[in-house]
C-alpha cells in the first residue's frame, strides 16, 4: 500500500505534463533543425541556432537569429511551421485529435490535462470543444491561405504563392510572426513591402485577432451568435478589451507616427499601417513598418501592447486581456471606494484579482530580471534589451534587430523568457514547485499602510 501511495504522489500534475510536453517538442524540433538538409547552406545549423529557432517556433514567438526565408531550406521551413501549429494549438489538443482519430476514449486524466491546456473551466464538453477548435482552425487558416495566395500567386507564381499563402496563414493565426519574405524584400524585412496592401494587411490582422481572442470565446460566439446578452462575462470582457486596444492603439500609433514613419504617405496607408502596428504586438510579431525607426511614444506603446498580449486559451501570449481588465476594474473600484469591481452587470471577485496581480507582477519581474541579466552580461542599449525581453515574454517576436547581437548566455535568457511566456509564468512556477496542498491555516493578521 505504501508503494502504491508513493506512486500516486509521483504522478505528474497537469501543469507539469504541459510544461514537460512543450520542452520535449522544443528538443525534438531542435534535433530536426540540426539535420544537414534543414538549411540551405551545407553543414546544418548549430545547436544554439536550432534551439533558439525551435523554442521561438514552439512558443509561437517569432524572434529569430537567422532569417527564415534565406537560411532554412524547405524542409527546415516545414519543421518550423509544424512546430508553430503544434505550439499554437497546444500539443495536448493535437494529441487529443489523434486519439479521437484512432477512436480511443479519453480518460479522466487526459481530460484534465486538456482542460488546463486550453484554459477551460470544466471537464464537461471538453472533447466537443477540441473538435470545434480543430475545425475552426482549419476554416480560419484555410480562408486566410486563400486570401493571401491571391496576392502571393500574383507576386511569386502559383507554386510558391500558394506555399507562402498557407505558410503565412498558419504563422499569423498562431500569432507566431515567422515569415519567408527575406529572399524577396530583404532579410528580416517581414511584410514591410506590403504596408499599403489592404488584402495582405487586413488578412493578416484578421487571422491574428481570431487566433488571439481565445478558443472559449469562439465557443461562446458559435453557441450564441450575435446575442450579446447571452455571452459569458469572459467573452464580453475579451471582445471589449480587444476592441479598445486595437482601435485605441491604432489611433495613438497614427498620431505618434504621422510626422515620422507616416510622413509623405497617403492617409489610407497611414491608417492601415497604424492599425497593423496596434494588432501585431498582441502577439504576432509581423511588421509593415520599421520597428527600429518607431518614435519614442510608439516604442513605449508597442512594449505595453506586447506585455498585455492576447486572451486566455488562445494562440497568443502576454499577461492576457482579462488580466489587465480585472486589475483596471479593481483599481477604479478602489479609487471610487466601491465594494466590488463591476462590469456588464456582474461583479469580479477578489480571487480573480489575486490571480491577475500574480500574473502581472510575475511576468514583470521576469522581464526586468532578464533585462538586468542581459545588460550585465553584455553592453547593449537598454531600450533595445527592454524591447527584446518584453517581446520574448509576450511571445511576440518583434525586434529592433538586437536578437542577432545577443551572446550565447543572453540568448539562453531570451529562450527561458519565451518558454515561460508560452507555458505561462505562473503555470511554470506551479509546475516546478507543485506539491501536496497545505491545510488552510493562516497567520494572525496585522494592518499596514498602503499608498
């Protein structure tokens, strides 16, 4: 009996399985990218370059030390996009789909892991949810591929155009930010050549937003269509916060850049570029304007949007829209001396506030800690390192170009931040430290002065 009890204790928790699963996928991707035929040049990639790229792809970040389109072969690019798809949907979602295809039933344990991997709140209905995620993903990525191919076939011919359409549709929907435009418009140029192209820009923005609002929001929208009153509170908060960040952020980018990157451009192109600049930091990593040339206001705004990111249970990273909404609502309630934080006829409890503040400060401390370590390890501009760390933690992939200047030690720090950003900083900490729950005993309380 004692041995059986010990075996039960030795079982991995759901969060530990998720953290370990992502790690194994990264290591497998690293091995594949080190194969001689994974690069265009003979010899294959170094372990450092392969590990960084595999981590960035699996964690759907987009930071690169080698230009994807010019450095990696077609085989390497296929490996990268496969890692992006698995990382975006979550490996447990993919594993569940395979089990369903093999007509195997999911046990209680597997369902618990799936629930945690997609940020669901109950075991009931998790299998139908996974099916809807799969078919919804196929529909979104398929439509995006068709729209992008219309332009890319025109520019690069049928075969390459369709390949580019499919590849970039997956990358955009999974909020990854990897691109293959290097051979055509210059290494690390992303979509700067399409800054004034509505078809490409709007399609990419649509894919980013759909992938970033969260699978649970999809499910709610599918069930209730356009009936706003029937939506869950999470759906209402996610949609309203997302709209404010996109259009409010777009307006600020337009104002900040009208005399900088927007100078001399037509009004329509300025508006399109501003909206793209507001969407892509949450958390896709593509860019249609030169990130390194952004004004100071735009630079700071981009970091703020990267830190916030997308929504829970989505392909995006960051602290999430619900986290920032809960903190702001409780802050407003505190200033007004109200008993609770209220929105859309509902109140948000203290438990959500505790979790939101934990996520906020854990991510912030990790970013600032990473910045301190990198700045201590090598001499780089502070603003560039800050931008890089926020980009890694938010799994964004935008960069001022400093990624390629990082030393091996600094790259390891960025890899760690990308991993924490995808798994979830709180989830990663819990996965490492998780142990048997302690009895609910609290120490005597004593008041301290705040503010």
